[in-house]
C-alpha cells in the first residue's frame, strides 16, 4: 500500500510540474476587452485551460474515491463542482458569440469564465490540491 501511495505521489508531482506550466500558459490569457477581443485563438486557449483544469480535478476525485486522501475531500470536491458545473453552458455561449463575432457578449462571457477558473483553482487550493500556480 505504501508503494502505491509513493508511486502515485511521485507520478502526480512529476506530471504536475509539466501540467502546471501548461495551465500557467493557458490561464495567462488575461481578461478580454475592446482592445483585447476574444478571437478563435483565445477561445481555443480557454478551452485548453479548461481541459487541464478538469484533468487536475478528475485526478483529485479519483484519489478521493480510492481513499488515498482524507475523507473530507468529498465535501471539498462537492464545493468545487458548484463552480465547474457552470462552465459548460458558458463555454457553449462563448463559442456562439465568437462564431458570430459578437464581441460585447463574448467579452462578458470570457471574463466570467476566467473568474470561474480562478474560483475553481482557489477552492481546490483550499482543499489542498494545486491545479495551477
């Protein structure tokens, strides 16, 4: 059992170093504005950021289900899921706004999504899981 935990810890820490840098790059999108519009490229960067964040959260959930971390993780994960469930509808709206070049609404939704990423990261950090810098 100790070997499994050790291997899991080492693999997560090594994989975490690589993915944290990717998350930093993906999250460094900043906020959208008139001077910094939401383009298809920025949309792809946002989607990549979500993919990385969800991968980190899924690893956290799997560790919790397997009992590798304290049982309080279930409550913490439920608290984070309140925010992650809001992401798919916003992302669908953002795709539509970018496709139709509605920059006013795309900017609002993009900034809301960036705020959600920050909230998810801070909630996960409060639970002892670092899914980004």
